[in-house]
């Protein structure tokens, strides 16, 4: 996924009210950008951090700027991290279309945001003529408290736990279901942050036992774009 226009660079002043961020651009102008990320963003919101913003041409938007990338240091030196949670579904869909996921090859058709379960929408539904569908739920990952180890979630997510239960129900009905944890940075391994949301970890354990699969995917991130780059093994749950 390439950004349609060059991003502009600045320094983070503060992130507040979850969805707002004040940024001082390199020009000296101070703007308020939309932060499309409802999580805690641990380690990603330090004042003074280098950030990159996109600009919308939509004249009806209240905030023209959107925060896309931040430079963070998780003990491995400065690195780019994608923080916009609106992008992972598109990144995964693009990766499926280009053959990044060989396990999804049997399903030639892809639809996004399809209704299923109890008033939910699955991020990606893969379909074929000669067999049951495959339900793919995508979660954005950008937390790293130990060098190289990506973690999810960075805040309590009752909605995420609900999705795991609904995916398990799809497996019980004969479908395939896969959780894709899209890590918007490089990582050597992935785990669940049990200390932050033990209920989600418990829901994951139940769903996994019921046949829901899980894949953690790393990304190459730059101010030019974000794309799936590799796999991170799922390691023992943190405590």
C-alpha cells in the first residue's frame, strides 16, 4: 500500500482525546491531525517524536491532516511504525491478492466488511465455488514493550473478544476462520498482552482450541507506504 501523495513531516506535540494529535510541521506551522487509532499507543506518543501526516483533499473534512507514521525506539534504534488502524484491512487484502498468503490460495474471491454472526462484519470473507468460505479477521498491532516482541492488544478490547467467539462459531459450522495480526513494523515474534486484557487472552485460547487459526504478519513501513513483509511466530502468552 503506497500513500497516494507524499506525507509531510513534523514533531508530535501531544496526542489527546484519543483521536486528536497536535503536530508542529517542519515549516513551523502547528496543525491538529486526526489520529485513527483508539488504542493506548504505548511507546508511540512521546512529545517530540518525528511523525508523518497525510493531507486530505476533501473540503468537507474538519481535520485535513491524518497521522500515519511515527518514528519510535523500542530498544533497537529508531524505526518506522504505522499507527493508522484504518489501513490493516487494505494491507492484508492487497497481500492476499499478490499471493503473500499461500494458505488462502484455494479461495479466489474476496469480499470485505461482510455481515456475519451477531450483528458483526468480518473484515475479509474469502469464497470459492467448491467448498466452505474462509473468514479472516484483521487486528492492528503496534505495541512492543520488549525489543523484537510485538504484542496485542494495547488496551482492553471487548469487541475483539466478541469477534473471536463469532469466528469459533463459523468453524463449528464448517467454515475456516483465521485471525491475522498485522504488525505495522518489523518484529521477531508476536504474543498476547495478557496483563493488559486477560479476557481477550482467554477468548483467544477458547477460539484457538475450537479451530480458529492465527497468523502474525510483519510490515515494511516507510513514509512512502506500508506492505506485508514477513511472518512472526506466535510465542507463549505473556504474563
